[in-house]
């Protein structure tokens, strides 16, 4: 079986990473590639690292171009996915790498995105409790945000095991590719090299309600999230430092046991041996997640830290993992747990 | 008046930064420079950026060599400062850039450093409440740690104003110079470029009790601190993301007012206009501190973020600032608030 | 005497670096600051590292605004300087940090810049033979390009001493600030971090004729230059690796002697001890130049390498150095030879 | 068929990269892993990015341990390979990733390495004229140095076509992984981030005679090489800027034609479309080579530039490519031409 896949938005970072992974996927044949402002250009000029596709030319993002594929990946600006998905019909697997269908709460959507809520699709974070059952065979997938992927994987075991109070504090550092390819002054190399800076501070970052949604589901109660994203001087990677007050009776052993249980059979999550901590370099370009957890007795807090590649597990790799589940393929097909380091 | 200054430990990063600042200090004449394993070497080979001192040769760190100066800066490994200071006598200004005399609590010292407590010297963070009175005219200064400098300046106004609960969560990213110049595999450029990683997680980092000491003093009650340091791919800079639950009745306005009051007359602290956030690049090579604060209403937390240069304000600049106070000079002499950017 | 200085183009990297230096210059008082598209904005939002000027507001670049100063620095796009200079009159010192008045040969200008030649002003590279005599007391200065500064200082002693054949090969790596602050996709941090890439290859870079001009003047004959610039993953710095075939009879000793003679009294040029090589980190943020030279006997070539900070010695520091000479101040006033390292 | 492969020297950067590639090679089964000072340690502690091998323990590098494999890769310090290879016998494929067997000229070896010449093995740069015939079926391979790989691929077509004078000038920038994993002060992240610096200047770098050997073979006459390596602030990648005087009658067209002919059927070399230049980011983690060439008419020189990943095509990828040829597998098996970007 060859799965024919189209990519809408092939000129950006998410689209480029997706193509890198699809080129290595043994079951996928790459079909139409689209990009609006870049339609008509050679991919070799836009994504010079994708040598096998250098001579492909981008088309316009239209239903005609995207029709006739088994899977259509959407890497489009917010608010554009619903219309495209509708035209493709219910039998095509549509995987939205944007935010449009991630949130279940319409009020949250409207508050953080300022537009009408398009709906809610199966959420493509397979490692969350119960997620695989929803993803197998689905025709619609909402790929999670990169920060929510990192933070949810770090903290959900503590919440699922009832070990943490319902107030999480998350500080995450992201590589600059998370901010996209549109040129803006503060994203210039001259500005970001040698600098760490926060943004979206104080509960206003759009990934906050998505974290609340995931952690609340794991906890069975509403978990509040204080989330501070920071921009780090590196192209890729997210390091999420997450903490919450420990419930009474938590010990280092009970904490470790909860994480071992949560990740025992996970092919992409590496709960590190005690004493070893995650590093984004170790998961560079891979779909792997490094997780470590500790109990800080003096502060009474659980500290859980995860490292992912924001473009791979945090975006395109998560999308391929969900595609595999949706199509009934082995979940790990075409995905690597080996980072490109040093 | 020319202040004659000696530097013990001139070959490391702290010593090099101190010399960079002293060379620009109009009242200081640089005297003896020492370094143990590097004694006998030209400074030009060890600190090639210090052109005016290129032909100076390092001497052994002995009382004989250090005697005869008005000020002696100690940038020595832990545990060596007390013996040197004693030999220099009570009339020489001794400024310890190490940890030996920072902590007031001997039990804290013993738990975190594993040796006998040497004592407590006046703490050289001039911006803390009451600090200047202790530093003026003193003959002994304990220069604060780099992380405690960043975190204490970010949070003490909230504690001093009674706005924050007594549990702080601090996640800080530091440039690699904070880890020193001794070559270790995990500090190689190949390892750190492109990577973020935590270390000393779970309350074990030695700067934790120093933060507890400073914030507790500001709050008038014991403040617990959950501190996670991370290594960032940049040579210099600390970004400290600090938060605490807000006490009842806190508003964005009361918070802002507390910070404006705390920093109104501070020559080195720049409380940024609302909406602008600190960036380590902006304070690169300077003694300036950028601070911003916000109230996250949905999470009920105060978020205070500071950026410093770990080698300047976080080490050598803080040392010079304290020297100025101790000697009765203008506190800002020889120190800049202008970063080297981009 | 307070020299009143205006800066046209204060929002870019060259303008920002100039202001950083002028703030530390004991004889200069900063007057009008202009910027076209950014007129009306606070400097604190555009140049957050210049704390003392944070509340200054940019004005429009007009003759009215710029009138009434002793010195006017122009950091404007190509082709705009002549008109402004004319309106300021012959008695104001005008220092052009752009390219308009660097080239003596109008045909060269037209070929490389595609517009009419505006003229030729005294060339502000004080270290070149005979340059100081022209700069002292002048009312017009053309600040050299950053690459020509680095390459000319590396090679002119070999040419002035008649040691090198008239064909130079120059490969230089520059930090990204050399490409300016206008946001372009290939200058994004995501693109430049972790990457080296050439541009303007094959004799087409606009700094080529300027190098030919300088080296030919030193040699007394036309020197051809093969120049390849490359973009390096760092904010600042130029490392210029320059070579030429050695003339018959050249030895390592004669080469070294020529360089020692050329730089014997130069306050900013550090001819390194034999065996030590330049590094851009050592001159970061300073006006210093590190130079080293070697004779490769097996290839029969002279290899001369220089390191500068492209924004300081390569642009704004060179401008201040020329201003000092033009105004009769000590040439080194307000300029440092101490790099910010590590 | 499963090819059983052992890796001697699995804890360094070359060994780690080789394992990354072998894990993705469909025909290879990874056997013994050795490392001297690290014997007894878990690979997960030394190479945390190689998740599937995290629990493997390194053994001592002995003939007993290495016996019983189809292929043995040697990533050992200079001078140790000959003894190991001899013990393994003539029927085992031995691939030396060190320098011991690269040079044909014993005098060159002795001059640059200061020890007795061990011999000469088939040189594993398949793209050189005639190389594949020697590699097919061989039991011994000398993997080229990283710089010679980059420089030879950039320039051999010009020499093979008789277009270039026999004096090449090569300036190359390398990521820090090329300097290895042994911790040295000048390789600390604090030192290399933000800095470009040369080393081994003046014909003394050990890769120089290897370049002379390759280019001379292509030219049919002795080619002298002036080679300057520089250390760039990035973990991986080599950008080689190479030039030589053009012979009479060379045109841009004849030059382009020579390169198109040389690389027409090469699976790993991407001769870029005219106007597009190599970037190391584009080949990050891949076995691809980007090449571009131009004729600088005013300087009369051919400029050829290549980009490779020093650890992949420059070391471990080149080793796997040669293994494939030696074993009669498709040359591209297990190797990718897709970079990990941005």
C-alpha cells in the first residue's frame, strides 16, 4: 500500500520538517505540495535541505490541488483549516498542524484566538491516557502545539496518579524555529544569538488553555497553569521545566513509580535513569521525548522536565505518529528515536 | 587617590571580567595578579581580550604577593578565602567573589558545601533593603552568587511589599561562563551549542539557600524556594523567571507600584515599561539589570523576570559596585549600564 | 569643550553601536537622533541595550533637525548622504558611515552600486600609510567598509614592504550584524545558527573595489583581489583570512619585521606574539584589531589573518577614531582595546 | 544477509555518528562496542542521543572482542589501527576512520605525524575518479579526513578538466565536533560561541598533504595547497572556500560543464543551480554534499565552494558509503541526502 500524502503549506518550517519525515516513511508517496505566497517557486530554493524534492514546484492551496490524496496535512495560518477540510470530504484523512481544532472549549478558543471556534478534532498526542483509542481509524487529527506536547508529557503522569496539586508552573525554553519563518526583527540571528528572552508572559500565550485542557483531563479536576515561554538561542528544541506542589505523602519512590508506569510501553518516551537529565540536543531531529522527574523535599514540589524537538515530536513527528495510528500502520513507522548529536 | 587593587585568581572567567572592569575604572590601579596552576604565564595567553595587560605575568597566590594593596579581590575555589583574608589583616578591603562568606546559617553552609562554615561577611547586593548601610566603609564583602543576584532582584520587591506567598518557584537559564573555565566534557562547545539542559534539579543547587536567605529577609518570614537552573547555549547572561502565588487583593497596579518604589532610585536596575520584557542581550557586558513583572490573574501568580550578565552584575560588576561603596566612591564609578548588543 | 553630535539613522545596528560608543566618550554630548521609518518611536523600544537613552524619541532625518551640531554621523542607505551633507554646509564635520564617498574611481562606483558617483572623501582608516595626515582637521570622512577594514589591515604591510605578488585571495567570515537589521528570511536566527554560507561570490561583493583601492595604494601597483565573504553564526566579528604569493626572497623573518614596523606605534592594532592567532571573541565590542602573519613555505604564500568587531573597529569605532583625528582630540579618546570575552 | 559490525571507539563523536547511521542501516546488525577509558560504562551516559543503544555497555578494545564480525570500524587515536587490523586477519572488512592509512607517501606521513608510516589502504572517497573500482570488494578502507573530503570534492573537477593552475588556496570553516570530544579549554562553549578563529595556519595542518595527494591525482601534476582551517561557532559542518587561478581560455560555461560532468551521476553530490550557494545547515546530519562554482573574471580565479557535515559525509557517512561498496551493497543504503534544517 502506498499512502499518497499532500502537504498544504510546504514552504514553512512545519511543512519542511514534515516533508523530511515523509521522505523517510516507507509507506508514503509525496503528492501535491502547496504554498500560497510561494506558489510557483522551486522547493529547492525554499527548503534547500530537501535534496530529493529540489525540483518540485509549489502549487496554490486549493481543494482541486489537494483532492485525490489519502492524507492531507494542513500547515496553514490559523482559521484556514476548516474550509479546506470541508471541501476534502469526510473520507480523506486530514491532519491539521495548526491550532484550529485543538481546544474543546469554544470560549477558550474565542478568548485566546479572537475568532469563532471551528470545532474539536481528535487530539493527536498518543501518549495521553485514552488517546490511541480515539486516533485509531480517525479521519481528522488536531496536532498538538509544541509547548503543550512537552509540558503535558512531563506532568500528566503526576496528575493521573493523583500526586500533584492542581496548580502547575511551567517555564519552557524553545528554539527559534517555533516562531516560524516569517521574518521579524526580533527573530533575526543578530538578535537571538547570545540572548534569552521571555514572551507571552502572564497567562496570555495561546498554548496555555491547551495545557490546562490536557492536565485537567489527566487530573480529573481543573488544573491551573502558569506558563512562561522563553526564546532560546538555538534553532530547535523545547526544554520544559514543570512543577507543582506535591500532595501529602508523595515520596521520590511513589513519584518515580508513577512515571515508570505511565511510560512503560511508550516507544518514543525515554524516562531517563535517575540522576540523568534531559537535554534538547539528545532529541534533535528525532521523535523522542526525554523525561525526568524529582521530588524537591525542601520546597515540597514535584519537578518534571522534558526535552523534545519542537519541529519533530512537537509538530511534524507528532503528525506522522497520529497518521500512522489513523491509518492502522505501526505507530513508529518512519519515525526515529535517535537524535542528531552533537 | 589611586586605589591599588590585586586580583587572586586572574586566569578564570570571574577574574578576567573583573580585570576588564578595573581597567576602565578611573580610580583603580591594577597591582598583583595571581593564579596558581597558571603562575608564570603571560596574561595575554590566558585572557587574550585584555590587550593592555597582555604582557603581565601571573604570580603565585601568596600573602606576600597580595600584601601592599588597598583592595584584594579573591576569585578562588571554595574554602580558600578565609586563610588568605586573615593574613591580609583587618585594614585591607577584601572582596570575596566565591561563596565562603555568603551564608549566615552555618548549618546551611555545611549541608550544601560539606565543610566547616568560615563565617559571614557583609553581603554585596546593594539593591537589597538596608544593604548599602552595611557596605559603606566595610573591609569585607561577600559577593553574591550570580543566580541569587538575578532571582533576588526579581522577587524581593514583591516580598518586601507583602504581595507574595512564601513559596517561590525560580527557573533560570544561564550562559556557560557561569560554569567556569575548567574544561569538562559537558561544557564543550559541541555539547552546549543548540542545547538547553537542566542541572542541580530538586533543591540541591548551592545557590538555593542564598536565595532563601535573601527572599526571607525581604519577606520577614521564611520563604521556600524551588530553584531549577538550566544551561543555555550562550556565553553570558542569566534570565531568571520567578513566580509566587499572589496574596489576596493583589492587582497589576499594586504590583507595579511596589516595583516602581523598590527601584525608583537604583542606578543599575531598569524596570522596563509595561509590555517590554527583559533580554539577556540587552545587558551583555554591562552592570545593568532589566526587570519586568506581571500579575497572571488566571493562575493567581506574580511573574517577575530579570536579566543580568552573570559575569558583570552577577559577579565582577557586583564586586566593583561593592568596592565603590566600601571605599566611599560614587557607587557607579567605572560601571556601565549599556549593553553590547546586538 | 563639549562636542555636540547628531546621529542620522539611530535605529540600525551601526547607529546603535555608534551611540554605545558616544555615550562613553568624555568629550561628546549626544544631540539629535533620527530615523525615518522609526521616527516618533522611543529609542528604548528599538535599542533596549542603550539604557541611558531609553526615553529619547527619534526625529525625522531632515537638515533642520541635524543643523546646530559639531559633528553629524550619517548611517543612511546608499545614495542619501550627499544631499544631507550639502545642506549641512562645509563647516560641520560630517562622517558618512555608508559607502557613498569611499571609492576614488567613479567607474568602480557605478559598476558596483549602479548609480552616479557622489564623490570621494578622506578615507577613515587611520592605520593606512599617510591616512592620518589627511584626516586631521578634515570636515568630511568616509568610514571604510567592515571587510575592507579587516582585509586592508591584514595585508597592507606585506604590500607596503614589497613582499607580496599583486594578487590577493581573501576569505572572510562575518557575524550577522554586518547584514543589518532589516528582517530577511535568510538572516533569521533559525537559518543562521549552526550554519556557514558564502554570498556575493566571484568578485561581485561591493567591498571588493575598496580592497583593491587600499592594497593597490600600499603596493604602488594594481593589486587584484579575489574576495569571498561568508556569513558565520555569531552576532559580531570578522575573521579575514588573507593570502598572496610571496615574492622571491621572502622569509618568515622579513615578513615579521614588516608587520612589526607597520604596527609599532598603532594603539589599536595588536600584532600577536608568534604562534598565537586572532579570534573574533577577543575583540568583541572593542576597537582593537588582532593580526598575525605567517609564511607558508611549501605553498610559497604569505598568510595574514585579522580579527575585528565589524560594528566597532569595522564601523562605529572607526568612525569615532576618525572623528577624534578630525577634531584634534587624542585618537584613542572614548575607544577601548579590551574585548568583552568570553 | 545481516552484516555484523563492531565499532572500536564508540564513545567519541565519530563513533557516535557511525552508530547513529548504522542503527538506520537495514543490512547491519550492531555487534561489539568498545572504548578504552570508557570501558564498562553504559552508552546511554556517553551518547544520550542513541536511545536504542542506551543500555549497551562498552567493552575493552581487544582483538577478542572485535573478532567474529563482518566489519570492524576503527575510530581510534593515530597509530593504533595497524596492530588491531593485523590481528583481525585479511578476511574481515576493516574500515579505519583515523589517518593511519590515508597517505601514499611515507615521507609525508612522517613529516606530518612524526611516526613510522603504517601503509596505505584504498581511499574511501567514492566520488574521486577511479575510486569505486578500488573500493568494490576491498577488505581495507582508509576513510578520508573531513577537510580533504570537502576540499577535494570542491576542486577535483576543475583539476580533472585541466582548468586550474596547480596552486590551490583553501580556507575552510569547521564546526567544533571536528576537534573531538576530549575537553580542552579552547573548545569550551564559552570560548567558541560567538568566535571565529584559525588554527594550524601556514601549511602545518595534517590534512594538507591529503589534499595535495587528491588534487594532484586529479590534475596529473603536483598541486600545491595553501590550507587554512578555522573553527566556527557551530557543532557540525564544513564550508570549504577553494580557489585557484584559471588557465587561459576558461569561461563560466566551460567551468560549469566540467562540474556537471563530474557530478552527473553522483547520488550524494548536489551541484546547486547557478546563483544558489552551499550552506552547512542544508546538509546537517546527512551524507549530502552541496557544491557550487564560479569564475571570477576580474581576479582570474575559479572559486569552488562545498558544504558537508563533517561527522557524516566527512567521517561516518563516508565510512558507511565505503562499506556499502566494499560489501557489494547499493552505495546509498542507509544513507540520507536530506539535511536536518533549520
